[in-house]
């Protein structure tokens, strides 16, 4: 059993590791799955959450770090013991870092997006004098996995550009139907209108989607 608690010592829940590993989605690490499970309980994405395993419970690190807790990353294996969850605020981001995330999202570089979100970096930041977010850029170009990552990071799915277009609107306009479906699953507003009154629902119908 793995006992999960907050930094203040409050017990959140216990994990039956045998059952947990048996239900892991294919290809997903146990640590990432645990962070995603915590999302519904803590309200912050996995990018804003650290999990510390008490050092005496981590066999691999016990001898060399006996006095220090171990930060679990996606490569670690979950073991019985005590783990602590620490919630992180977004780091300050320079204009260059904001641009780097926008460029990575716009060009579909999933690994680069993941790395920047791990800082953790606010996914909704725009460049100076711009209203385009990373989610808008990825949705416009149809990069499904980048959109998925940004939604995991709690990107604002309804944040509009200067003309009122939302990520859902631009994905529908460009006929990126898989992205449209993913945004709808995340409860993006299908009726949020542009300044000219057009909605994502309208443009999807106009582009022939049923």
C-alpha cells in the first residue's frame, strides 16, 4: 500500500499498488497515472505537482540519500510506503520562454511542449501585444497530442484571440475534427461567439462536420 498525504501531513488516500498497476492505461507510467488521478482531488495539473517518496521507502535511493526524500518522476516505480504531494505555483516566464512554448505548440513539437510545461510554465501566457495562446496555435494547426498536453496543464480552453476566435472555433474552421472532439470532451464552449457572431457550432456545420 502507498499512503498519499499533503505537505501538512493530511492523508489524501491510499493506493493499492497491485490493483493500480493492473488498471494502468497502455504505455503510461505509474507515476504519471497517479498524478493524473490526483488532478481531480487537488485541482492542479500534473505539471504543478511534485510527489516525494520518503527516502527510507525507496530501495534504490536509500543508501545514498538516506536523509532526503526522493522526487518521483515518470521513470520511477511506485513502491509501498509514504508519499507526499507538493503543489507548485507557475514559474515566472521571460518573453523568450513564452515564445518558446508558443513556437513549440505551433510546430507540433510535443517533447518541447512537455519540457516547458514541466518548469512549470503557465500555458496561457501570450507574447507582448498578442492574444494567441499555445492552445490556440496547436488547435489551429491540428496537433492533437500537443492540444492534449496543454489541456492536461489546465490551459484555458475558451480563451479567445483578438477577434473572439477560441481554440475550438479555429480547430473547426481548419477541419481538425480530432482536435474538435478532444476540446469538446474537455467541455470547451461550442456556443462562444466571435465578434461577428459566428460560433464554433456554426463553423463546424458550415465546414460539413456532422
